C-alpha cells in the first residue's frame, strides 16, 4: 500500500489532537495501572520491561484505531473530507488504439481497493489475459455532491502465460457515485503500449 493525497484534509489537526490527548491521559492511566497491580514487585518488573503506559503508547494505539477503523464513521470522514471506497468492484472496459482509434477489445475484470485513512492500493485483475495492474500513486477528491474522483498511476504486470503483453505504466481516473455504488472513468497507457479506454465499475458486495 502507498500513501494517497486528499484535498483540504484536516488530518494534521486530528493527529495533533491525538498527541495532546495522549499526553494528558498517560499519567492517569499509569496511576490506575499501579493501583490495579498492587504488588510492588510486579510493578517494578513491568517498569523494567518498559511496560508502563506512556503517551507514545497511547498515541500509537489511538492513531492505529483512527486510521484503520474510526475514520470510516460518517461524521469523522465528513470532517476529514474523505470517503471510503474500499471493496471489490466488477469492471467492464473498452480499449482503443492511439493510431486509428478503432476498438481494440472489450474486457472485464475485478478491481480491489484496499484503503485506510492514510494509505491505499488499487489492484485490477483482468479476466482473460490475467494481467495485473497495481497503483503506485493516487489522489482522492471528495466533491460537494455524492461523488468522489480517484486518480492514480499504475504499473501493469502481465502473467508469464499472457502472450503479446508487456509490462507498462498508465494513468486512470474514476468518478464514483457514492449512493449508487457505481463508477466510470478512463485510462491511458504510456507511448510504448499506445492504448486508452473507458471503464465502468459496479460494487460487488459478495
């Protein structure tokens, strides 16, 4: 997975808030731990092992929970101006050649989006050729309407058994309808590949 950019994101403010909370809460939790573990010998052993509750420990836990799960809660994601598009999407595509614009082929595949608050990976696996495209850089922009735009650069690696296909780079832009759970967009490959095309996505809940 790689980091992705988000427009007008307030993530830095949230991280600062978590740091303040961790700094304030840590001494109280350490005191409670000491009272719960009344045996002084046990306390000394835990302290020597570095198992005291520090602000760094609390911050790490809060940061992990926020970026892994809490950001998906509606009011939190709204504040952070980000949305959850993770999951499996069925994809129908049409490819064209740059030189004459004729249809090269219709293709189908599956796009799997793995997403946390700070990282993302977009993986497209086609059904026939079994080539695999993996995102390397991406940007997610949430609009005022119930839509968002995902733009990403990808690297395509065909299977060894796929003839006539070479490794290549490309760029893809997808506009998601968050209510209908659909998306549509286009892709472009590098000059060596000389192809472009359109894509239609439907969310697969299975």
